[in-house]
C-alpha cells in the first residue's frame, strides 16, 4: 500500500512539472502576442483625450511582460529538463497570468466610454481572440484556463450590456455567451490535457509493455493538434475578418496585397487598387439609425464581392470605405470596372420597408506605375478618390502625377495644422457687422486665420483639411476660447455681440455645450453676447440631434445664427423648429442683387420677419449694395465696404475712427 502511495505521489509531481513545462513552453509566443495587441490597442486608434492614460497603461503592461520574460528565462535556464518542486514556479506563473488578464480587462473598463464603434468592435474581437487562445495554451492548469476568459470578457461584456446602446447591448450579449462557451471549452480542454499528461507519465514507465496505450497517446496528441489548429483558425478569422461585412479587414488586406504585389513583380504584370467611398451613407445612418446603416454596409459588401473571383482581394477599410485589388489589369479595364461598380452599388437597396440608395466615388492607383508597395498604392488610390470627390461625386478617378502635389500639400497642411495647435500659431480676426439704420456696430464675427511658413493659408483650404484629418474639433475649441478672451477686452460696450462659427463636426461631436461653457467661464464673457453661427448644411444630418444641441445652447442664453442661408438644405418647418435668432443671407445673393438675387433677399426678409429673426446680409462691397439692402429693411450689413477682418488692436483703432465718422454723418 505504501509503495502505491509513493508511486502515486511521484506521478502527481511529474504531472505537475509537465503541466508547468507545457505552460512555460508557450510563454514567449504569449508575450509576443500580448505585446502586439497592447501596441495595437494603444496606438492603433486616434484618441487625444485618452492617449496619455493609454500610454500609462501600456507602460504597466510592458513592465508586467518584462517580469514574465524574466520568469520564462529562469524556467528555461534553471528548471527545464530537471527535477524540481513545481509549487512555487506554478504560483509565480499563475500570479503573472492573472495580472495579465486583469490588466487587459482593465483596458476595456478604463477606455470604454471613449471608444468609437470601430475601436469597440476591434477590442471585443481582440479580447475574444485572447480568450480563445488562452483556453488552449493555459489548458494545463484548470483554474487559469477557466478563469482567464472570464476575467478578459466579463467586464467588457457587462459594460456593453448595460450601456443602453443597441449595438453595444448586442456586443454584450454575444460577449457573455462567448464567455460561457470559452469557460466550458477551457474546462473540457483542461480535462483532456490533464488526462494526456497523466497518461504520458504512466506510460513512460510501461512503454514496452503497453504499446496500445502509446497508440492512444499518439491519437490523443493528433486530436490535440487538430484542436489547436482549429482554435488558431478561429483566432485568425476573428483578427483578419471584418465582423460586420465578413470581408477582409485592414490587416488581412494589406497582407494579401503584399503577396499580390510580389506575384506581379515576379510575373512582370500590373495590378490596380480601387479605393471605394460610399456617397450618401452618412445621411442614411443619421436618419435611419446604425442598424439600417449596418444592413446597407452588408448589402454593399455582397455587391462588391459578387463580381470578384478572389474574396481576399476585397476589404472593408473602415466606416463606409472599401478597397479592391485587381490583378493583371490595365488602367482602362480598372476604370471601366470602377464605372460598372458604381452603377452596381447605386442600385436601390431594399431593407425592411425602406428603399435606400447610396452612390460611390472610386479612386484608382496602378502598380507599378504609381506605387510599388501596399501603403503607396492605398494612399494614392485614396488621394485619387478624395480629388474626385472634391470635383464631383459618384465617378471614377485615376491617380495622376499631378495629384502627388495635392498629396504633398495635404501632408504639409496636416503637419502644419498639428504644429499650429501645439504652438498656438493661429490667430483671430474680427469683422464688424453694422446696423443698417443707425450705422452702429451690432456684433463682430470672429474669423480664424493662419500662416504656414510665411504663407497665408485660406480657410477654404485649411478648414477642409482639418476636418479630413480629425483636427477640426480641437481647432474649433481653440477659436471659441481665444475669441471670447479677446472679445472680453475689446472697446465695445455690452450692446455689441461676438459671433463665432461652429463646424458640423463640432456640433455632431456631442461636447460642444461643455466647450462653450468652458470658454465663457475662462473669459468671463457674457453668454447673452455670444452668437454661434452654423451653416445651413447642418440640416443634412440628424435633424433631431441638431435641434436638441441648438436648444441646449440657447438655454445658456447664447444666440444662434444660421449662416449661408439659401444655399443648402433648410426648410421653413426646420427653421421654425430651430428658433434661430439671426439669419445671414449668403454673399452670392448680395453680389447678384441686380440679377435676381434681390427676390431671394426679399423672400428671406419676409420669412425672417414672420418668424421673428434678425437678418444680416453678407458680402456687402459697395455703397449701392448697402443702400439697396437698407431700403429693403435688412437689419444688419457685413462686408468689405465697411471693414475687412481685423486683429484686435486694429479693430480698436478702426472703431475709434468709425465712431467719429458716424457722429459726423
């Protein structure tokens, strides 16, 4: 009996060591994968507000992975292939893995509220992949294998579940279901691995006598390898396939494109990369909701792949952008393919009881004529698409060498805008708006100006660049704060208001009200003296959201001006709902006041009177225009006839001279 107990104890110790050896054997690969994932999470998404905290989190993860590397090296040099007591090494291994799981899970908790849908979906995919991998590589330890997936997925799933956002709730439910599946799978995998280790150790003493048992072990190992292969394929799919459209994601497409380029180089053949951007998708998303928008993207993906022989050559690049790689093709064929693709994508899409329609703008870059690697081709195709979109949507554009200057200019503007924000290189000018009857200053419009390397850059050029590169919200906040600070120090009395332009992106961002409050508090500028100007194009977006934002701003005492009136999307019903304080007639109607513009101005004046709005005419450049507009009853006038935009000191000097001129008249 004692001999049996001793043999059983030895078997248990060998099994424990073998289990630990199996765990440590995956240490290097696990560290590499975890570090890569941490880098992707921290640096793969642009989030200026949270980036500092992400870097702090990343630093902690690096220290943790360094500790794991040291532990792995100690096992490899001091313990591997030797007899040792596995209790303490197993404890250290378990602590390091639990800390890793808790740290990865903390990322989801800490940065959940700042994640957009792409970052959230990517985080869920990454955490699910990690959980799936852990069920296999930690299968030698029951508690590690079962709890690792639970720690990784449960917090993120619960936060999604209780977020109140439909697609997040779905993510949460799927996450919890996947957690249960991983828990049960880890349990089964542990049982299998544990039994395999026991069998291996038993048969090491009875190898010659038990050939049949050895055969079972071989079969068991084959099954285990098959399971590992299956899990690896699942992880690959989760990390390389867009979860919504089932197309390749960025990573997979870039890898596939590199292979295609190498093949073209060997065969001396050509290749085309098509950058496809949907037209009108955002308005569908805003007006019908993300659920309908997702179905539109799914149907678009089906149409993209219906005429493509190689599914891996089609990719969802992000949002409503897609990429296609065409092998063995010339420019004419690629152009015609793009034309046919636009026609196919523009067909109505039947979703529920809606008949929806999107268009597409396509940019094309050719290998090797335009670029010789994946990054160049994708960038140049994107540039061609952007140039075409600026000129006319729903058409195809082949990249040309002339566009390189556009691309270089775009890069220059992006870098310059970033530097200007960091170094406070922007400045604000003010253009007075004059009351037509009294001649007194009614308010001043703040206008952003910028010099880059001594060159005056027009707002018509740098504002679209700021919007394209995600800098417009930061710039808009800077303008609002700076304008309020300077207006608090100007020479006008409290009857003169300040007007600041607000972009569509700022309004749709969601934090505009808090930014305005911050600017008012820091400058002590009275809220009732602040106008916020929005363009008429804002009505092409989520109307209900826009109106709620405007009402929230007006509740602070702020006035709302509708800029560029008559050029966009507004209707009488929307104007009534908005309850704007000021309507600004676009300068294009003032410049054509003798050629038909007068009728539009009169109609606007009548409508504004009925709704109780004040009317401002922009672009007044002559005395004749000013006299005509005053005679029509337009409340206020703005333009170079009265003054150009001026910096604060010039404005003070101009005001002193202007007051004397008004007194004389």
